[in-house]
C-alpha cells in the first residue's frame, strides 16, 4: 500500500525543479496532488502528468502576499479536505549590498512578500483548518542560508526571509502541538536543480560540487523523499524540527 494513499497534498511551486519532484514523489506514494504555479503552466502540467485526472489539480497562484495565500487555501479546499501543505514556492530576488537602492528595496519587498508573508499566511490558514479536524501536516522548504546567512552577498533578503519562515514554522508547531497539527522545516544545502544551478554553466556546477563536503549537490529527489516521509506523520515528535539536508557541509 502506498504510504500517502487517500491523502491530499497542496504543493506550491510545482513548476520548479524541487516542486516538480515533490509532486511526482507524493503522487508515487498515492497522494492526490494540488499543485500551484505562477507562470510556467507547461512545467506544472508535466510535474503532475503521471497522475490520473481525478488525482491532480493545478491552481495558478501569484503568492504575492497574505490575501493571495488565503485565496489559494480557499481554492485548494473546494474539492475536499487537504491533509498536507508543502510550502515550496519561493523568490530569490537580488538585494545588492552596494548598488542601486531601488533594486534593494524591490528585492526585499519581493522576498518578504513571497517567502515570508504569503508562505506564513498559507501555513496559518492550513493550521487553523487542520486543528479543527485534529490532524494535518505542514512542511516548509527553507534553506541552509536561513541558518547561517547566505554565502552570496547579493541574496541577503532571500536568506533573511527563509529564516523568518523557519522561525514562524517553529512558532506554529509549538502553538498547535496538542491539536494533531505537525509542522516541519526542511533546510536543503546547495541543490542540483532550480535556483541552486539556474545561472551556472556545467563547469561552474561541477566546481561548486567539488567545494562541498560530499563532493556533490543535494538531489532534489532527497528533498521530496524526506517531505513525503514527514507527511506520513510516522514520527510526530519531530514537529517543530528543522531537518538539515546538506551532506555535512553545515553541521549544527
């Protein structure tokens, strides 16, 4: 029997590398998948293509602030109860330490709106619904940059917004610990897809990998497999935890 059979998972950002793999792994484990995308509908459709039509739903969502997150939650719940929310959609806006002030301001606004405000609002809405039912899991995809600051000076707002997301997940986990709601954070290191390699040529990708302790990137499949395990709620006492997934490159 599939481990997530008869479950429904809302996964944000399925048009990206991590989100697409999350959708595929959750589908493999038997879950019905509700995926969101902002603009790349073709990539989102490919991510859920392996599911039967009655087990897949796509929602276009900008994820641009609190109200957009509330609207997304209402839309996701229209066809039935949601059991798991994976908050994966993110923005890595550039916030240069020296340079244009307008770019700095715009980058911070985007990072906070998407990675902190919209993400936390969606988690808040899900937690309230799950608490009424007495069960449900919320999984936030953060970053090792949230734990130690970014090694790339121009994405400080991204690191700070991901730290805010992790901190809110901890607050939510504590607040709802006795209601059956479980909240987890996954903090990947340098990933082999998506924003981790988007602007690099193959030689640069290899060079980055060589600089990591394991000599390789974190595979997107590892993130998805871990999230699917957490969604089973086999280890409920992990609620509130941040699970580092970086191949010993950063050990707390």
